[in-house]
C-alpha cells in the first residue's frame, strides 16, 4: 500500500490499485489486443488488509481512514469470445512482492509483455519464439514525440481519446460490478 499522498483515500484518489497500476496493465492489454468490443464485465474487490494494518513495504497509512480496495479481480468478456482476467492489489498475502505484467494465452502460442516473450509448445516442450529482456530506454520520449506530432496535425497518436474513453468505461464497469455483485453488460 502506498503510504504517501492520497493513495488510501477513495474520495480523492477515485479508487485503489485498479486506478493506480491496474489501469495501466488494462490499457496495455487492450492495446495489444486491438481494443476488441467488450460484451460484459464481472469483478470482485476486497478491503480486508489495509483497514487492519498501518504500514507496509511502501510506507505507513491510517487504517481508520483507509477507504480504497486492497485488491480487485475482474473478468472482461469480449464479443469475439476472448476473455481478459485482471488481478490488481495493494495488499495481498502472496509470496511475490510485486508482479506487474500482461500475459496472453492463445491456442497456438502465449506471450508476456514485461519482459516481452513469445513462447509455444514444440512436441511437449515450451519453446521461446521471441524474447526481449530490456525495455526500450526511449519509450517515454517516443510517446511525447507522438503527442507533439498529433498536436501539430502530423500522424495519429499511438493511443487516441476513444481508447482512453474505453479504458475509463471498463474501470467504471469493474467498480460497478464489484460494488453491486452483478455482471455489467457493455
């Protein structure tokens, strides 16, 4: 749980780990998938740990005012038959300290984004088709250049406003499903 700023205040932050890091993983997954049309969303959130403790790996907080979810788990179903599972947490009793990744599982191959790996089955053995361990050091610069180009009327940005709107709709639907305990159709 980030103990600084307003990370634990739902009114000011808007939510917990879904709003903080989950939204970036959701955006990355949707971008790679080509923003397929969403059929429905189902989610469950939990607030059990942050209200009982007052400190963790990322600082201290007041459990009496902790108002965000500790974790949120969601399933997004697409009209094309695919699904996206989202797991996001500030506080969860798991062995790993931090896992931030996007994984894809298909019938012919699988992949991860962080680091970028594509792998498949070759006669019963996992085989790496492509591997890139290091992140592109210029990725933020390229992102800013793309924005400037768009403002100047040059080629379209990497991500557009419609994609941002879709991500916001998904976040709202995930929170709605978690709060109501129902499936949200989109």
